[in-house]
C-alpha cells in the first residue's frame, strides 16, 4: 500500500512538473510572440518616422533654397534700383554744357548791350 501511494505521489508530482513545464513553455512562447509583434510594430513606426522626417527635411531644404534665391533676387533688385537712383540724382553732362553755354551767351549779350 505504501508503494502504491509513493507511486501515485511520484506520478502526480511528475504530472504537475510536466504541467508546470508546459505552462511555462506556453507562456514563454506567447510572450515571445507578443514581444516579437511589438518589436516589429515599433520597427515599422521607426521606419515610417524616418521616412517622414527625411521627406520633411528635403522639403525644408528646398524651401530654404527657394528663400535664398529669393533673397539673392531681392538683393540684385535693390542694387539695380540704387544704381538707377544714383543715375537720376546726377545731372547729365550735356545739361552742364547747356548751362555753361547759356551763361556765356548771357554774358556776351550783356557786353553787347552795354556797348
């Protein structure tokens, strides 16, 4: 009878250990599957974020280049307008010649009238 209980105890103990091992193995597999899925999801999110950031960086670089070109264009326009303004401020040489000629003619006319 003692042997029977000992065998029943050992068998029950063995079944319990097998059950525990199976349960641990099942939980381990489930955790590994969940972890793998989460890792895959995170990698996909990371990849899509990198792609999005790359596109945004390219767009920002293009915008920056456009702004630089626009700035350069405005700089050239400013220089051109300043040159035109300087040209308009200067009295052309032919006007000085006409003024000198008028003075000389006026002086001569004054001399002729005083005679």
